[in-house]
């Protein structure tokens, strides 16, 4: 090599190094940690007046400092376990195998779907195998808790012990249950004062008696979400790279109190949904407080909320037909373009987007895409989306849903909101 070509090569190396340093200094590297804040049935339109009145400051902060948009649910309308499994896998239900709340067994009886029936890897499996430490709390269809690189608290941890029997594998590792047991909120132990901010103390005894939904139901739903909130905040103190939390209450209260919110506005029962959104907003603020400069926050829902629909013959359709097509998606933190609008998102896009944000390949067999609208241009320019054919390496064992002592309690809840007969 002559002196001129050697000098040219040295200049090229130096220029490349400057470009690398500039990309780092302008935030072209992505986050190293992710928080998923999942809110069943959250809907921007339902939040509209609350946002305008300044009553949801943390959702407003998400809009102002992050990238937000509508996230389409799967159509035709389907049930939350299907949707949250699609969120966690980036795959359609015919691939992941979770078909609803309950599965019909060979004998004709119904058994709630359990996590062992899922046929594909979820985001927590993929990240565990990549060396990330994860903590998953309350996600639908996660019992029995599976082995991960970190912690899993299944959705079944909400259920009270019955007949002095405690179900195995409510958590992973198994001894995590003893560590978080004191954080569980038992509905029967919830005081009237604890739910006074939701349940109207001004309602007359006659009105409360006539309402199909009563204080014990409010206590049950609140106890579930409060349990998951407490446990997630506890696990956030550990060294984890992914913290995923699922909250159910917005959906449950929507089914219970939508009629009052829309049709009986003079009733104090009409305020419960809005008041619960305010509680969720406060909880979102707690998880925003956990963020550092390396964190990506993902806020999502599986669908929105529409209220009852009418059949062609004029009859009322409840259950999943109360769901809206438009859920929410919001990203905030490292690598996110502030104030951006996310366009054409759906529930299948969340796992591919998280993989991209962490610098990992997206599975070509995933049905979602990376939400590039949400990220800063320099990040997208310096790190294009890359793919791997599949993460489904090896043989994942799956089988029929497992029966538990809680099955009847679960089905009782599902009947209460019209999901099953």
C-alpha cells in the first residue's frame, strides 16, 4: 500500500469513528430496558373528557413526551386472552393456540385456557433466551407460571386459597409466592373506605340494591389490580430488563357500569369508570417514575370500549360485543420521537417493536411489524429493522388446558360480564 492510499484509509477510519460517536451522542442507540403497562380496554375516546379536564396527567405526559396512537384490535371481535397472547407473541391466534377464555374438553365440559396450551414463545421467553432478565405480573393465560430468566407472577395469583389448598406454580420461581404473598389483596379484606373513591357513597340504598353490580364486585376487581400493582412495584426493585404488568379493571368496570355512564348520568354510579381511569393514571405515574435514561415505556390495550351493540333484530349484544375496535398504544423514553403520532398500529405490532427497540431481530413468522413511526430518525437510520426466520427453535411442549380448583370461580366471573353462558 502506498503512502497516499494508507492516508486515505486512515481518514476513512477516522471519519467512520466520528460518525459512530455522533450517533451515540445524538441518542441513536436504543433502550436497554422495557416496561410494558397493559390496560385492558383502555380507549382514548373514553378518556377524552378526562384528558381535556387535566384529570389524567400521566396519560397526557405520554402523549406530550412520547409517541401515541390508536391500536386496532383483531377483527372479528374476540376475547381478551386471545388478544393479550397476540400482544405477547406478535402472532395470530391460529398460530399461538389460545382461542378464548375457555376450551371445550372432549367430554363437552369447559375448562379455562391455561398457559401450557400456548404453542409459541412469548416476548418473555425470547428475551430470557437472549439473556435479558424479565418480570411478568398478572398477564392473562400465564398459569402455570413458566420458567423464565427472572420472575413470573401468573394471573392465578389473584385467587384466594380455598379449602387450605394452594395451587402450585402460581409464580416462578415457586418460592416467589412466599415473597409476594403479603402483597396480595384479598377482596373480603378490602374495606368500604378503600373503594370509596370509586363506589359512590352518595348512592341511595334503593339505587345500590337495584344496581346489578354492587360493592363486593368493585372490591373484587380493585383487589385484583391492586395486587398486581403492588407485586410489580416490588419486582421492579430487582435487577430486571423487562417489567410487564397487566391491569383488568377498566374492562371489568366498563362491562358493569357503562349503562350508568351513558344512560343514567344523574346516578353516582355513572362516575365509576372515570374514577377508575384516574386510579390507573396514578398507577401509570408510579411506573413512569421507575424509568431512567435507558428505559422504554410501552402502554397498550387489547381493544377499546364501545358499549352494548344491537343485533339486526333489535336485541342487545353484550360480552365481547361491548368492545371497541380502537385500543391505545403509546411509547415513551429512550429512542422515541416526542409528540409523534403512530399510524396503522394493531395488537400484533407490540412484540416486534420491543424486539427492534432492544436491538434484536424480528421473527419473520410474526404477524406484526415494527412501529417505526414511534422512533427517532437517527435511531432508524443507524439501525435498520433486521429479521430472523423464527424464534420457534426446538420443540415447545404444549397440551390441553389444565383443570384447577379455581375453574368455577373463573367461569362465574366470565358469566357475570357476558363472556360465557
